C-alpha cells in the first residue's frame, strides 16, 4: 500500500469538487481555516463553474480540475469540497498514475467514497474525513481538528461510544469503506473491492429502512460480508421508515445479516454524516478491539 507523506507548513493543498457544486460563500471559511494551519490553498480552475445546475461544472470540467491537481507537483494533497453526487461519472477517466510516483492524500467522505475505493484498487491510501462545505459549522470543530492532526501531526487511535449492539472481539486488517450506497454502487465495477480480511466501515444518510436492508443484503449476496476481519458501523443518519413500517432498526438490519459470522462489530463509531466525523486512513492497516460495548480502532501503518 502506497502511503502519502504528511504535510508540513508551507505545503499547498488543492481544493476541487468532483461532484455537487459549492457556493463561494461556503468555501471562504474553509480556506481561512486551512491557511491558519500554515498551508497554502490552490483552487481548481473550474471550481465555481455554472455550466450545470447541480454538478460543479460539466464532467469534462470536473475531470480536468481533478486531473490538474493530481498532475501538479506543487500540490501536496487534494481536498474535495463536498459530497452529494457526481464522482462516479468521472472516476474511471481520472489518471491516478502520477500518484504512484508522487503520492498525495485525497480527502473527503460521502460521495467521495467512490474515489477512495478506486484509490484502494490501486493500493493508494487516502483519508476519509470532513470536507470544506462543513468547516464553518460550529459542531464540525472536532472533525476539522482531527483532519488537521491527520495531515500535519499524527492521529492513529479512535474510540467509539458505548453501544449495546456492538459485538466483542479483536480483528486486524486493511480498513476500507465509507458510505454504504457508494460501496454497493462499486460492485461489479473497476472499483469493486476485495473485502476478505478487511475491516469494513459503513455509514449512511437519508435512506428508508427497507433500502438499507436491500443494500446490506446485496453486500451479503456478493460475498462481501463473510470473510471480514471486523465491521465498523458509523452514523446511520436520518434513516426513515416507510408508511407500512419495516419493523427493524438500522442496528437490527445490520446484525440480521452478519449474526452468523464471528468477527467483532462496532456500532456508533464517530464517522459519517454527523459530528464528530473523525478522519481515518482509507486503506490503512488497523487493529479493531471491541469489549463491553465500546470499540477501539488503532492504526499500525
């Protein structure tokens, strides 16, 4: 696994939007915060394009922006401005080969899971973390600080809240995953991950319970759940029930599909569409230990 170097004061971090567009006003606070870390900021050329009503420019513009930041030797990391939708439209056209020579961290979550999984298929680590569109929110302060530490210092141990649903045990392996919808979306594509021996992280937002069950079922049918080293369940945010009622909670939906396996399971882990959304290394090697309903994840790269 290729591990990009940490940043140092004076380095430049590029900001681009591979999916949904971001207003200039939402980015100003993030730029100021990144500069306060002692870093320079380089905005992608078409970041504020108005050529699409939802996406941050045409596919060609967003692809060009992402590629230019990958190719620019002066840019030491790439921060994705926001999630939403759109990364999968361009991910297979991005040439990631320059990162094999000059690796740099690509950072984001939610829709950016598509890019994390593509990088994982190329044996390149990335960072699952909060994004500029959220930096200005007061509740995001701990999430933003965890990203700063990950980039400039060190941050290798995470502890979850206590959950009655967590299952005890210890597991070790590569840590992969992110947004459940994007993980399922990757199946059968060039980014389809081999999860055997891995610690899988999942989180989701704004879905119906029956759709959550359908996605977990699809992972199970695809053989992605039977040989894990561990399972981490982050925030299940705004999961709704249908008019008829599904009759199972999000936790029960997950457990119903993995109760036949013996690996440790951690619920209420601080990752996803709530705060704190702590930064973690996608593709990093870690140890997961769950005891008394509480989980500890330690990176050992």
